[in-house]
């Protein structure tokens, strides 16, 4: 019965405590609230003055609206949060036992839509909340008993086909290894899914077909198992976005107060877009310390529009509608607002998180410097090239280690 201010403070304190370990890692959180963990007694988290399982009383409706409003105040602008799983209703917040009825769908849909203006909201089943533009979390992904059912895999496919939902909202979830015919698909365990081609290929086909952005549970595979590790790398390349730099060119010499001309081509070989409006920057780095000496955003680069292919062909193992190549050209005046000495510099691309000092997006190339910079060439500003400045491959960082 605490007031909204107390509720906001408690949610914020909980978030700080639980998410502190992710600071500086670039990891984003996908929160979901629930009131009942499962059928077992003692796993309920209902207010003491409400009956457990009461999803329909006027008092529950009043309380749940207050809860959603408080979650929005805490998480809608939190840079640590990727998106929101609606949760609340049913075991595990998975919208079954019970399913939200039409009245509850309207109540919660409107409340979440209002509370989260900046974060995308996901619901459990594609055939519910149809009047709202929400993504989907399927919590038994690629499960043998559900893949071709309208409430699950087939329903997500229909939502994507008819409304293009994957282009604007994440489709994600988790694999399930504890019920039904999971041993048929997706396999006995995360290690089995990733090691056995029969399971791994089936999983990748569902990821590609439904444009999946992320999966839990399967992430608990044994990273010391070399076969599972190789399989995990293959699956990871199918997930979400994967930006491959196909071509890159730069004017190697720029006169003082001249223009830096850069052109590059990029393709998304993954299965989903990147949904946030993060900037793409050109940077000039000191060739020895790699310190940023000049930086400017490329204004005509909208990474949300770098879409993957569509209409997955299982037999051909590729999209029938191939991913487009996006060409970006930029002409920028040097030094701009910077006090840039003449000299030779390393030109690097970067896509930083604008709301955080943590890591941004990495391109699918080997050229990585600390801080999320992709070194791509040498630029001589106001001087003749000497050939003494180079990009040393041994200075690249290992993306798996950061």
C-alpha cells in the first residue's frame, strides 16, 4: 500500500543493486516484473492484502496501473535498459495461467504504452495486445511443440509478415529445457543445441525466419566445451544485427582547413535491425596513443535503416530477399571546432552509445581499438604523407575479451 514515490525509490534501489555488475560491460538489461513464479506454493509475490491470483479485482487494476507508471519512471530513460518485457500476468509473467483477457490487454497495453515512450515493450504472445505495436518474447523458442502454432512461432511469423513488426520491435525470448518434447527440439541442453547440427541448424532457421534479436537460457552453455563454443559463435552470427563493412575509402591527404571525404558500404548480415538511433562518428586518432584528436557525427547515417534480408529459405540457407548494401558518403571540414594540429592521424569509425559512457556497437571486422574505435586508414592533415604512421595489427583488441 506504499505510495508511488516509495515504489519508485524501491524499484530504483533494486535496479541499482541487481545491475551494478553490468557497469562498464556494455551489457543491457531486459526487465520483466512477475507476481507468481510457478504452480508451487511459496513462490508468490502478491501484496499481503490481495488474494494470490487475483488479476481482475478493481484494487488489483488500480495497483497494477500504479506499478506500471512507477516502472516507467524508473526505466523509460535508463540507459542500462534495452527494452521491456511486459510480464506481470501469469506464471513467470508469461501471460498464461491465466492469459490476460481482452479487458486486461486494453488496460495494460494502454498503461505500458503511456509509461514507456522511449523503450520498446514486448508481450508474450503474438495474438494478444493486437491493438498495440509491441514486440514479442517467446519463452520456449524453437520448442518442438510450439514452433508451428499460431500462439507461438507461427504467430510471430504472421505478425512479421502482415505488419512488419520485426522492423520496428525486437522479437526474442529463451529456449526451454524443462518441459514437453524439448529433447526433439531444441535439444537436451544448451550444449546439445549448439553442438548437434540437427538442433543448431533448426534453431538458426527459426532465428533467421522470425528475425530474432536475443535468447536466454541457451546462453548457459559450457564455454569450455570447444564444440559448443564453435556452435555458439555460429548462432551468434545469426542473431540480431551484424554490420559488415564491405568497402571503405578516404581522402588520404587533406589540406589545412580542407575537407575530409569518406565513403563506405555496409551490410547487415544478421537477422534483425538495430532499433536505437545511435550516431556514427568519424574520428581522427593520435597514431601512437590512439587518443581522439577530432570527432564528428556522420549526419546521413541512420543505422536503424540498415536492415537484414527477409523471407528465409531453409533449403538454400539464405534470405530470398537479400540484405541491401548501404552506401554512406561524408564530406567534413577540418578542423571544424577542434584545435587540430597538422600531422598524420589514424581515421576510425565508431558507433557509441549516446546515453552512456559504456561500449557502443562494434562492426564485424578485425580492426578494433580500445574504446570501440575501428581504425581504417591514415590521413595526413596539412602535411605531406611520410609513410611513418601505420595501423599496427598487434594493437587491435580481442572483441571476445572485452
